[in-house]
C-alpha cells in the first residue's frame, strides 16, 4: 500500500507541475476543473493463457475516480485511480485485483475538429490517451505484480446542468509486462512476461467547479 501511495503522489505532483507550466495567464470565461466517478463492465481480451474469453468479464466489479483540468478549451490533462476485480464464480480461489493510477491527455473532439451544430450545447465527445501503472494482486500469491499501461478511449457526454454531465466511456488498456493471468496463475516459472489488454465500458458522472458559469467542455465564444 505504501508503494501505491508513493506512485499516486508522484503522478499527482507531475500533474500539478504540468498545469503550472502550461496554463496561460488571463481572465478565463470558463471553469477548468472537474471531478468524475464511473463504473461499468470490463472484458479481458489477452493474454488468454489458462482462461477462455468471457471467464473473467465483470459487470460493476470496477470503480474509477479522477480529476480533470482543461488547460484550454480544446486540451487538458486527467489523473485517475481505478479498481478492477477479475473473478469467476465457478473457480474457487482464482482471480486478480487491479489497482491502477494513470495520467492522460484529453482533447475535446468537437472543438479540435471544428464540428458545427447546435447539438454541441448538450452533447460532447472527448478523446483521451495516456499511460499508467497497475498494481495487480493475484489470489494465488501474496505479492504484487507491477504492470505498465497504455490507455486510449472516447468519452461521449451529455450535459444535465451547467456543471453536471453524464458520460459513457469506451476504453482499451494495454498491459505491458503482465506476469499473471486474469485467473491468478503465473504465466512462466522463469517470470517471463506477456503483453495483455482489456476493454472497459463504463458510465459515470462528472461535476465541474469554479466561479464561471460553464465548464470548458461547453463554452463557445460566439
């Protein structure tokens, strides 16, 4: 747990340094900050050693919370923590738990692509890409497997109020140097690693805050 805290604080510090270095001075007409929480369904795709596709799918066996800062109307950064539980009711004592921290770049697709239309007032689309580290705890051992991650995805949004939005998220996460299967088995006695991946489908809510009327996602300078 101590290592998790150190990693999380390091990423948080990097996020704050990046914001300080890149944020432009001036009187903004929109809010920059938002927090979010989500849950949903995950599908492990690879590697498939010791397991079959569908064995460790999980509905509502995950949770993610994060904070996002929009540096401009188009681009921002996001840091988040995720928990995923891979288990199969038919397999006693099998499975693995993931605790992941990550930082990503975020782009507002409508604004970057100069999409036109009144629908933009209430429907948004974000693209995110970044990296993270997963602390995996297989049920078969007492240690922790450290896995690097590359994360990419799209996040459609629907605005409820000026500072509250519902969203869906469709993400793919690549696992770099994964040593244990989703069932908790060690791939190789020599500790050779595999490259894995999983799809995450989730829904959630985001809340923006600040002293302006709208968040950057919904602000348009007409």
